[in-house]
C-alpha cells in the first residue's frame, strides 16, 4: 500500500501535535509526512513574557523542528503558493535556490496568524511585531539597544489583549531591572483591557499593570506610526522609543486557497472534523474552529492550537486508514497570564485565580506542553535559580537565523537598526509619568 502524503504547513503547535498523532500511521506505512516551515524552529510562545523580562533565556523557548519531528521530512522554507487542482505546494527554500514543488494527498494549514501591520500607516516600517520569523528577536534587539543607550521616551505597546498586557508588564519589568528610565505605555482601543476574558480577570490584570508602572491609555487607537512620533485617535501623540504591535492578528493563508470560505479575520472556516475543503485541513490561528457546544469561534491560543492540531492528526490517521474523520469534542479549559514570578491573572473552568495559584497552574500547563522534556527542566532550573543568578541578558539578533515569511501583500520589515532611526538616541528630559495614571502631556506624550 502506498503511504498517503500529508503536508503540514508551519512549524507551530498545530503541525507538531498533528505530527505526533500521525506517528502510528507513519510507522505503519499508511502515511508519510512533510513539514514546510518558514522557521527552522518551533517557538514556544507561552513564556514570551518571561524571556522579555529576562527570567528565562530565549533559546530555551525554541526547539529545532528536525529534532522534534524525526519521522517527518522537514523543509525549511516559505510556502508561496498552493495549487489545489494539482495538489501541490510551492516552497521557496530558506537556503535560497529555486522553488520546490511538493505534492500532497492531504494539506494541513497551520501557518498561524500575524499582526495586521498594514492596518496602521507606518507600523510595518517603524514598529515591531512578534509572530513573523525573526521579529521577536528584532524586538529584543531594540530593547537591548534602549537599555544600553538610555533615554526617557516610552516603549509603546499597541493592543490590550492577553499578549499586549503580558508583554507590557514584562517590558516594564525588564527596563526597571536595568534601571532604565523609560516608561511603558499600553494603548488599547476598548474601554477595558482583555476584551475576550472575564471582567474579574481583566480587573486583576489592570491592577498588576498599575503595580508594574505601565501607563494604560484606553479608548484610543494608534492611527499612524512615524519616525518621530505615534499619533492617536484621541488627538494625543507619543514620542516613542519603540512601538510593539499586539493588536490582534490576521490568519496567514498561502496564496492559492483564496477560493475557500474565510471569516472576517481571514481564517479558513473548517467543519467540525477540521476540514476546510477536499484534501485541505486547518487548525490553530489560521482556522475558524467552532466550539463544539456554543458554536462560537474558539480563541486563538496555544491550548486550542494544540488540541485541534492533535485532533486533526488523529483524523488524518483515520482517513489514511480508510475510516471517516470524527468531530472535535474538546471544550476548553481556561486562560492564564503572568506578571513575573508568583503574580498572575487566570481562570480555570470559569473559576478566577490570581497570585501564586494561577501562576503555578499556568507553569504546570506550559511545562506539560513544552515540546522537549529537556526544555521543561531548563525552565524549572532557570526560574528556581533566578533570585541568585539575576536576569538573563537580552539576546543580540543573530543574522540569517531565520528567513522572513511575510504574508502576500505585506511589505517585509526592515531590520531593527534601520527602523525609526531617531528613536534610540532621543534625548533625556521627559518628565516621569505617574504610574497607573492617564499619561500627562509631555515631550513623550501629549494630547
Ligand atoms: C508573544 C505571544 C505570546 C503568546 N502567549 C500565549 C500564552 O501565554 N498562552 C496561549 O495559550 N497562547 C499564547 N499565544 C498564542 C499562541 O502562541 C498561538 O495561538 C499559537 O502559537 C497558534 O499556533 P499555530 O500552530 O496555529 O501557529 P504558530 O504557532 O504561530 O505557528 C505558525 C507556523 O507557521 C509558519 N509559517 C507562517 N507562514 C508560513 C508560510 N507561508 N510557509 C511556511 N511556514 C509558515 C511559522 O513560521 C510558524 O512556524 C501567544 C502568542 C504570541 C505571539
């Protein structure tokens, strides 16, 4: 029997957990798996805040795909096009050279999402995002520069969702640890933080941000990011030393799948078995997966990407074995965020948790789902020795570590050193804003 060829697009949670569920089929000879990923490594995003704050070293959150998926053929490159009629995916290899055409029997779209940089003029050129390969490293490089150069102009974070709130606190913590003077400003378009979370969790998060000294600016949208200042919809302007975009995301769908049904965020709409079309499957941030009970779209987070990815892999195992796929029945668990060791805002099956209880729960969950045991042990060791060892230094961006994989139509970002050239050398003298209060008019922020 010829094994059916399953091609996994992306090296994130969906692909990893689909691969793991497919391993018995690979060993049985009913499936062979190829992974096409723009990043050579799997990124464990859960500990991003800890890496920014210097509580964990960045390499501990990255794992080589070839080692994680030894039974698969891993191709490091960006999928440029899918031909559904010919059932092929065209890949631009990261190492250069001509495009490769890879045939498939089943295609799994697990390419995740990206911040919609083109929605705000100037953001792609002057701001930083997190999800494109190499982007997080570039942001850390800018933070490193700011810590070394000094100054008092703020780091501005766009978006008051889980990622924005957690990162605002982490950046503030990192800057404070280095004795840097610049404040962190979080700009959010809604009238309360964490719109997708229970109000009590949002209230705890707000208290934690105040405690971290993060200045929260609600009911304001960033309208334009320029080389010298950021313009807000409420008439204010911020002279920012760095701008980080966490204001939602748009699904990354390779060209050639445009005729498939998508929702307002560009996600592929899948049926309860996670199939988007004949021979095409999707999960994670790239898919609109309906909750099995409510029918609402499930949140775009690691838990759902892991569970849906694993279910998708099991379904493909059934299909290549001649059986019908089954419906996703997973109902969810909760959500959690941390603000440094022992501080958290979380909910588990609707029950709110904070402080050490939520922090330990989150840690246990993340350790359970880290792709390598060695990484999980490293996290425990790093957190345990942190009080003695101090902060990990910010990594300097490694050149050519990853390839860029900006979605079609989105301009590739220039390297950090060319962004907002005036920012890192802005002169000191900005009055220190009062933590937790609305930002006062100053050189840094004016209304
Ligand atoms: C900073 C940050 C912090 C987060 N913190 C949390 C948290 O605390 N808890 C939580 O539950 N969730 C968190 N999330 C969300 C969570 O990480 C995502 O929901 C999850 O990663 C989605 O998994 P995925 O497999 O769909 O996509 P991803 O994990 O994003 O993987 C997408 C993969 O596709 C690849 N790719 C993209 N385009 C192409 C292409 N054209 N060709 C080939 N490969 C391509 C990428 O390189 C990547 O390997 C966080 C996300 C970020 C960015």
